[in-house]
C-alpha cells in the first residue's frame, strides 16, 4: 500500500523533470540559433564592407587608378633624389640649379599658373603666363639650342588668336631633351633675336614682348609640335610645370 500510495507522487516528480529538461533544451536551441544568425549576419556585413572598399571598386578601372597613384607617389620623389645628389657631390655647371632663370629681369610677373583654371574654353593650362609689359625683353630660362623660330604655321601649328601660338615662337631644346617654347608674346609681328642653330645661355635675350603676355611651356621629353595636341589633356603628361623648375633658380 505504501508503494501504491507513492506512485502519484513519483509520477508528478518525473513529469516536472521532463518539463524542466524540455525547457532547458528549448532555451539551448534558441541560444544556438541566435548565435548562428549573428555569425551569418556578421559575415554578411563583413562581406559587404569588403566589397565596397575603394580598392575593390577601383579594380573596375585599373589603368586610371594606376596612372593616378603612380604619378602621385613618384613625382615628389624626384626632387629629393636630386637634392641628395647635390649635397653629396659638387654639381657641374649643367647640373646646377642656377641653370634656370626667370624670363624677365626685375620681377617674376606671373599672371596665370600651370594646371587647372577657371576659364571656359581652356580649363587646363599647359604652361605659365607672364606679363612684364609691352617692350620688355624676354630672356632664355635655360641654356640650350634653338630648334625653331618664327611663325608656327610652318610646322602646322595655328597662329590664330585667341587659341593660337602667335606670329612668333622661339623653341629651345635642353641637354636633357626637354623643349622650351616661348609663345604668344607676338600675336601680330615677329620680335625674336635668335636663329635656328644658335646656342643660348640662361638669361640671354631672345625676343621682345609685343602682346599682352608671354606663354612659357616646357615639354616632358616630347616634341613641342606633338605636345600641342595635349594642350587640354593633362593625363598625357606632355607638359611640365615651369614654376617648379624656375623656383629653383637663385
């Protein structure tokens, strides 16, 4: 009788244990499901973050990105190497920074710099403009050989205003292979004082300003004629910034 009397009590305890075990399994399953969902969400979020990095997006246009970063990273390094070489050993006359000079005496007279500018028909400038006034003498900014003088139409380059080079152009070539072009200083007549084949020195008078300004361009190891095609195309790197070179002059 005692055993029979205890059966309901044992059955109640068993049911309570089963209920607690079931509840524990449900809670454990919920925890595991939540952990799995969180892991998937995090992985998805990380995947989206990685997919949207500038590097991965940039791979759609590798040439543009390489060109941009290649220029940004390597251009500043050149002056440092030059300075180091100059500091370690005496520079020869051809290597000396004194080889560069300004086109006018008594001032720099810069009116328009190289690069981007706010001008509708010419938003990018392939050289630097100077204006010391009509009648001012124009001096060679670097030693070199005169390879062209006169009307650029002789080489198929327009002399027409406002986007032409003028009626008189002087072009010299440095020992390094860069060509320096002096243009737009004479839109209606010729005022040059040098001739093809002449060797000029820094500071030598080569022409007289007869217009509103002098445009000075320095090619990047290219012919001044072919470089004219890139007068609005900075990506071609046909032109150098003259001021970066002139500012090294004493």
